[in-house]
């Protein structure tokens, strides 16, 4: 089939802000930053507005993604899995086939173009799983920016392969030792860098969270997923999907694919959060599917946070570093409020089982993050009719998770290999 | 007495006022109390009591770790208010709540203002709450004679400074440079220019903070600012040697051979 048309952004009243409510989606979002960043965030907002108003900018973005990242990514029919489950026909949007292995590159290349327009020469980014840091380091190498990546020390330890690539791409990787030493702490450290170096530095925030305009800007670049996917599923399945599943950490891949279907009332949108060890404070990263989160203001925006009664953040846990985050995209919370997006959680155990099933039946290796979306689709597909269609966003590929997955399934051969390697290096 | 007349009265007898900072519950409330006693010995005029927050993204490493440690030690918002109430009853200086907006938001703005007033606080500094979002909180504060202290920064345009000046009450906290708390600031012509821009935007007393740490800094600010704001440097002294080290720090800072009574 020919490449789907990606020349138009869906009409979205979401971003038509009322006077005095710029950056708000219902009660959520906004811009809560220290005063020192006011001029920087204003400059970014104005620049992004100008980009968005310029059709040539979107065309340039699409062209970069086509020639550099391999877009459009395909939609794949999972015939074996669909037959085995005996319900809905399951299709997958293959963001895992993007350059650097996940949807993160869409946002990063887009912000790289914005950074060029801003005339800045240095980029910083936080990263959890390492996919966003990896993508940012790639973009910086391509565009000639200096690059520093902040990553929680816990994440550095569990996602070493991505650290390896970031460093070899020329980025400096800083292991953050404060707080829980995960994604949220990396974001704090980026904000500290930004308040110091805003003159020449653009902060490439990796997910659709943080202060306005980041939720809007990241969603804008990620909307390329949904625009492609809508045309592709119509061509492949002959109809719109009945349900679309996407994992939700910060929420950028979900916002990306959901935007393609927001105006299609018959398409149910399902956000899949990290259920970790299950409900109860401290054991998961489900802000909406479980009942442990409440409304708060942190890291520059208002949303549901996993926090205690004093407003201090709780520990979070997920098998997937990229979902292990306290807050969630404010646009998704607004859509959840309105009943437009349903939220579910997938536990670590369910994720391990689903990953095994998908690898064996379809030869796909979704990232642990993306596997959360597979869990819910696999759970719900059997009760759906054969004439119904499911679309899953496979936001990233799982080979980066080899150490975590090998641990999770206790793979003896892999462990023996690592022991032998260690002996090699020690010699 | 409200903050502004209090500061103006103090200014008639001192050429530069002093505001200091304590992270509530770090290393302990007993240490905080002893630190306040030292500050009173040195005739400090204002003290910020920082309510610990888990995501202190405007703070440098020393304060960030102090926040984190205080939370690990089990410090709650109610403990901070209780400490403030005890301190307000005992010490001559005025106390300000300093913290991040989520602390205020989570308890509710009206409850926060009530408890701050009940604890004897004079106002609050909430650096991640922009004036655009602060309307209701400032109205509630005004009704209880509490002052919202606004930050002005060198990256602000003159138009923005004017807007900040309109919202400010009590005094203005001018941030001497880009960056987070606890890094050295160059006291130079650039800072003089910034102070002049702030003066044009407000008639309130002007405090200078971020990186003010030495006697030279104090000498530089004398005659240019109304209040020198000392944060990280004092905590750093405390960490090096408790009350005696802090006394030594303030004595050196203020050019005194020995502490004088408040």
C-alpha cells in the first residue's frame, strides 16, 4: 500500500484554549515554573506557536521522519494471536520499527527542529528507560547540538545498553543520585540545569507532561502516529478499530495514537498503566486505573500524582522503567474525566506472561512498556466479536530490555553468558 | 506589625537587614531551634522556614538533600506549622513559610492561609507559583494580613518586573542570578543594573538572594539592597560544625569579632 497521507493535523478543539486558560485541559495542565524561566518558556511557546502555524514546518518534520526514521511505520495484523484468542482481530502499530527503536524519536526530531529555530546549541533531556535519552543523543548528533542526558542512577543500572549508546553517540550521561533516583528525579535535575543554562539550552522534555507548552508540543509531534494509523487500519482492516490500546507512563505514545481517533466516537481508547505489584501506595505507577493518586501541582503542571497527604511524592514501581513515573499527561486526565479514555492497569506478572505469548506466537518483541498495552488487549479480545478490530500501539521494541527480561524469566543460558563475559573482562 | 512597616522600622537602625533560612526538621527540629537561637544572637530580621517537598527542583544539591532527608525522617506539614508557632512565640524576628506550591495546594489554599496565620507567620515564598496562578491565594492572604513575597529575576523583562511589582507585598526577593540555590554569585555591575531595574518596578524593600555567602557580598549589597538573603551558606556552616560553626560564619559574614545579643 502507499504511504498514508500525513499532511493534516486532525481538527482538535483540545488546543483551542479559552482566554486566560492557555495550557489547560479542563482543570489540568498549566505552567508552574520558577520565575527565572518565564522568559524562556514564553520564548519556547511563541516559537512553537509559529511552527504550528507554518504548514512548511509540519512538512519538514514529516520529511525528516520519512528519510531519517523510516516513517511511516507499518500496521501489522497479528493473525496467529487473533486466532489463538478467538475474538477480535488484533493489529499493531509498529513504532518499534522507528530509528532508535521507539516512538520517542518523533518528539525528539520535532523538538530538534524547534531548537534550531530557537537558535540554541545545546540540548538536555531526562530519561527513564533510556529510550528518550537515546533518541535525544541521536538527534543531537544529527543536528550538531551539545547534549547532556540526566538519568536516575537506578535506571542507569537497569538500562545499561541505552547508556552505552547515548555515550557512544557523543552525549554526556549524568546519573542522578537524588530522591528515588528514577525518572522524576531526572526531570528535577533537568529543570536545575535549565534554570542555569537557558541562554543556549533547550530542554527536550520526553513525554507529554510538564509545563505548557510541553504537553501540547509533544502531543503535536506524536500525532503523526495516529494520523498514519487511522489511514492504515482503514486500509488493512477495512474499518476503524473498535478499541485502541496504548501504554501510559507520561502519556506521549498514547496521546500520539489516540489523536488519530479522537473525533471517531465509536472508537474506544484504552490507556494501560503500570500496575507493578498491584494496587496500594508505593507498589505501582497507576495514576488513574488505581485509586492511590490525587490532584497536585509538581514538575511544572497540575495533574494526578501518586503522592501522600502532605503532597510529597510516593515511591513508584514498575517492571518497565519508562512507565515508572508519578504524574500523567494532563490531556489524558481531561479525556478520562469526560469518559473519552478508559484507564486500566497491567501488573508486572501479566506483562511477563504477555511478552512470552507475543514473542512465541508472532515473533514480536515489544518493549516492557508497550507490553502493558498488549496485556489489556489480550485480556479483552476473547470477549469481543470476530468482526471487531483492536489496534495496539507497540511504542517500542524490547531488545533493550534483555537484562530485565532475562532476569524476569530466569534465563540460565543468558546468565552463564554474562558470567563468562565478566570473566573475560576481568582477565 | 505587617511585614513592610516592620522591615522599614528595622531599616532605620540597620543599613542592611538579614534574612536566613532553615529547612524544617533537617537535621532535626532541635537543630533548627538551636540554629534559630544563633540567628537571633546575630540580630537576624527574617527567617524562611522551608517546608520539605519531595521535588525541590529550584533548589541546589544541599537544600535538595536536606528536603529529602527531612521527609525520610518523617517531617509532616503539621510539624512545620507547630515549629513555626513555637518559634514565633520565642524569637523577635519574623517568620516566612518557604516551600513549593504542592504543599499549599494539597492542603487547600484557604486552610494553608488559616494555619499560617495561626502559627504566627508573616507571609510566604512559593517560588513555583507564578503570579498568573496566585490570584486566589493572594486574596486569601490579604484578608489575614499575610504577605506573598514575590521573586524578581534577571531574565525578566521590564514589563514583567512591573507586573511582579504589582503583585508583591512585604518585600521583593530579587534572585541575583540564573541557576539554583547554593552557587556563588558574581557581585558585579550586572547585578547593580538588575537591582536598579527591580527598584524601578517596586517601591518595596528589596532583598537579594542566591549565592550571597561572604562578607564581601554583604559589603557589596550594603547601600544597594535592603535585605541580604543567606541560605545555603549558613546550612553548610551548620553541617560543618553545628552551632559554633554557624556562629563563626555569621561573625565573619557581618564583620564582628564576637556575637552580640539581639
